[in-house]
């Protein structure tokens, strides 16, 4: 396990930004993503992604949704990404592991981040 991820999640927990259940879900998601050789995990971008996932799960649990949905034109560009389909598949697994159904506003941003991580993984 990445010590930086653990430290970041502990900071969120200690600051009452997330609860223990959310922390456990975020660590499960980190474990899930380790099974993908195509995701580049050894950088700050990945660590920030896991903290974003934790905050997103907590927001959904608290019914505190992000209302702003990514612009359709921007999202159409993301759909052209070579790793888009894999990103959607991973997102569905994240939803399963976290037992969370994400609103479209969150889904689009997570897919964007996953595409970036997958693209970096292909170029490592």
C-alpha cells in the first residue's frame, strides 16, 4: 500500500471530511486499481485521484452531490480517448466495490481522471 495514500486518507479522516467506512472503501478501490497494469499509480496524480474518490463517496453518502455536470462537448472529446471504454469499465467496478451509484456529474469527472491515468500507464 502506498504510504502517501494512507497519509492523505488519514488526514481526511482526522479532519472529519470522511468517515471510517469511506476510508475503508477508498482503500478497497486502491486495491482494485492495483490489479490494472495499465494504470500508472506511482505519482501524485494517482494519490489525488484516490483522495478525490474518497471525498466523492462521502458526498454521495451525505446526499451532497456536485450539481455541475461537465459540458457535453468536453465529454464528447473524452469519449474519443483510446482508454475511454476501459475507464467506464473500471468506474463500474469502483461503484460495485464502494456500493455507490454515482450521479452523472461525478461519473464524468472520474472517467476523465481514469482516462488520464490509463493514458499515462500506457506511456510509462
